[in-house]
C-alpha cells in the first residue's frame, strides 16, 4: 500500500490534527474515567484552579472556546458541585468561576490519573518529543489565522 493510500493519510493539516486529537483525547478520557471526568472537564477544572477565580471570558479565551461551549462544559461541573459561578465584586455583569472544596478534591484525584497518562504518553514518544509537540501545537494555537476577505464577484 502506498503512503497516500494508508488509512488516515492526509495532506490536510486540519484532518490530521483532528485525527490525532481524537486519538489522544480518547486516551486521556479513558485514563481519567475512574474520576468521572472527561479530558475537557479536567482541563477546565485545572484552568480554573491555576487562574484564581477567573472571569468566564478569560477562561474561554485561554481555552480558545466560545462562551456557549464553555457554559455547556461547565454545566455538569456545577451540577456535581465541583465549580460555582459568582458575580464579580466590581462589575456584576462579569461572571467569575471558582472550584468548590469538592472540586479541589476531584481535581487532586484527577491529577493523579492524568499524571499516569502523561507519563505513559511521554514513555511512548519520548519526553523531548512530547515537549516539542506541545510547543508546536501551542504555536499553531497562537497563529493569527484569518481567511482573506472574499473578492467581490463581478
């Protein structure tokens, strides 16, 4: 079978990145399953933890999510008592988020599971290669990609 006919082979950066993201996402979801969290929920809890009661807009920007997607991901975390939202003391229109004590416990539990998954991934690809991969993906996430305005049709 030639390279161009192998399953998953694509010159499309988007398709290849999404395929890798699904594979790695499944791996981390499986690793975090004993905690009851998905990888996206773990990432959100961790972002809230390191951001010290961030505004919802700040979290959405950091995770490159729109506010509605953030709200959708937050709902089960709020329902399960891991996260709470509250109005900013200086601007009540701004909604802030913080971990509850139960959320801190859940995050600690999940970090142990995540650490084992992280180590397994780095054992397979190498710590240096994993660091290079993260750096490359961070660079991609930071690109200012915009489609040029379409030329008016005549």
